């Protein structure tokens, strides 16, 4: 895929238009642990995506040290909506997002593996810095998350922040609900990046090994974002229990790409649309351990 270091043309943001990933965005992800992806989605798509998520059954657990009872009026979290709602799936597997993902990964193809959203109310607590890798049943690194703003966000609302270069630490394995820097004090020297104002439709990308968190939401309003996750096509399932991945009949030692429930993508979108049918699949919402 050809890349440019020029300012990308974001005038056409339709789902069938490729996102013009730049060399600087690739460099930022691979060296700094994250990349800013402005103007990923147009406002009409964002509004439809937001409506589809709000219409979906939420997850039943709110993560955190105190684990309070789920209160949909306080915090909404959705998972696996792309396995229940055709529109959400069409966004996640569109040419727009697929081209961005394979460009960032510097791969010819990728596999869409998960969606998850957190709609965090004003006053919601800060999220300590953590890695995602320990939660997932993947045998190798190379999962990238597109974290997409569904509303305009001020820095005070808590857009994701990252420890610069932290993915180069490798798997740290700490999954407790505390700041990972408590166990690895040298990480306090890493520069904090991201967390800036975002417009609805802007995105940020990070690795599964990137240490990330967010500040308390001091408003104004609810912070609403959805994350779409993509893995390399050679990724193998290792059997680690997870409420999302447990539902697909995966066999340990097999590649995700060989299971028809996980869309296979290249820069143009779905490689084989005939494989992509969720009409006969029943997705069960439930508890999840991710913060």
C-alpha cells in the first residue's frame, strides 16, 4: 500500500472511500504506541452508529475496584454489537476502516475480531494505565484498536491517553485494577500522549501492548466512544476464557481467519462477502473483565 506524508484529503469520508493513511501515522503507531486518525467517519455514519449502539443490549458488568451494580443510566457498555447489528458490522468491515487498519498494520490483510463501547457519564472515574493483551486469547502481538469518538470531546472528558513507546515493553501481564506504573516504576518516565480534544468521527489507534488510560470525565457531558479491534490474519486462538470469544466455537491452535464468524479484510473491505452472514448467529451479552 502506498503511503504519503502529505496532509490527507478528508473531504470524502464515506464508508466506501479509502482512508488516506500517512507515513507519519504509521511511524507514530509503530514507534510512539499510538496514532491520531482524524476524520475517520462522517457525522451521518457516527450518528447512525451511536443510535445502533444505544439500541443494543448493554453489557451487565461495570468494571472497577468496587464493581457496583450495573446502572445503564450511569454507564453504558456494549460488546459484540457487530455480531448482532448489520449496520455496525458494515462500518467495522467497510473500505474506510479496513484500509486504515491494513495501512497502519503494514499488512495486506487483517481480521475484525471485536467491538466494544463505553459511554461514560460526567463524573466517571479515571481509568488507570493498563495493557489489553492479557485479557485476550491471541498467540501473538499485532492487534490494533481504532477508538472512535461518537461525540465531540474536550480534553476534560477523558479521551484515551497513552504512555509513549510503551508497547515496546512487551507483555507485562498485570490485569489488576490499579495503575500498572505501580508495579513497573520506570514507566513513570514515559511521556503521556493523546488525550486531546476530538471531534465526533475522529479516531485514535493503539496496540494491544500500548499502556493506556483516561482521566476522570469532568465534562461537559457524557464521553461516548466505540472501539473496533483487528488482528493479523495469522493470529491463532489460544483458548483463554473471554465472554466474547467463547461464543464462536473456536478450537485452540486454529487461526481466527478460518472461522467464518470473523470477517477477513483487505484494503478494499471484505475479501469474501459471502462468508459474512450474522443472521443465524445468536450473540449472548454478559460479563467482561476489561476496564
